[in-house]
C-alpha cells in the first residue's frame, strides 16, 4: 500500500515556501545541512512525520532540530497540537505567537506567523505595535487578556492572579494551559531559530528591532 510520507520525493521534505529555496534558507545556519540521503533511521522517520503532517515539509526550526531527532519528534508533535488543535481560535493563537516572537526578537518566527496572524484576521496595526514593543491600542477583551498574560509570563516568569483569572474567565483552564504551552513552545522555537541563525527567505528584511532592556 502506498505511504504518502515514505513516497514523498526527497526534494519535497524541504520546502521553504515562495521566494526562497531550502539551500538559501540553510545557507547561514550554524548546523551543517543534513540532506535526506544523509538521514539516519530516526531522522528519516521524524522528517517523514513532519512532511506528511499539516506542515507539509521540513523547514525553519525543524532543519536544525533534525540534528537531534529524539528532541525533534516530541517538539514537532507538541507544536502540531498547539498550532492546529489549540482550544484558542487561530487568530488568538497567532496573536500569542507574535507576542512570543517579539519577546525573543525571533525574526523568522515573526516573518512566518505575522502572515498567518493577518490571514486569521489580526489587525495589521496591532501587529505593527507589537513589533515596536508597544502595548497595542484597540485590543478586544480577549486580546487584552492574552496580551497581559503572555507579556507578564515572558518578562516576570509567572502570572498574577488578576491576569490568570482574566484568561480563565474567557477561555477556561484548558485555554490557560494551551496559552502557557504556546508561550513555552514558541520560546523554544525562538531559541532554536536564534541560536541556529536560520535566515529569512531571500529578499525579506527583518522587521524586528532590538528592544531596550527592561
């Protein structure tokens, strides 16, 4: 019986999207490029799991993560849940991801998820204010609760009763836990991207300027 992941051409395991090639994306990475023919059994299994899932290919942080397939596998599974099965709406999910990308000045993460956030309905003015490190004006009650929760968690390493209760009131305990997961998962992804120095696609300029130290 045909297996979509197994039968996927090796060139399709890496797909950086329009305007770039996998070679361009990995050109400046600190981690040596792993071509599909160089994969060991675990790397091949994880790459096929990623490529056959909703992501469709191995790109961005998963290129360097494949150097440790035992880490890459649970990471990609957690990310698949948080991105595609979160109890929060896509728009609110992406809003929280942008807050995290801004905190870490993760240029690739910001580039990838700003587009998704705008497609999900986020006001471009809100994204622009987040990029500047400002608390956006005109937030809905739901966005305000998420912004305060995520910002406090990133900067203070915890959340006050006020901000925790505001999120639980609107999204329940499941929503609060999914939001913690989003902040934690995309912090890990930001670290991978920043340390690996995964570059932006060709022709794309970084949007995030360094923020002043708090």
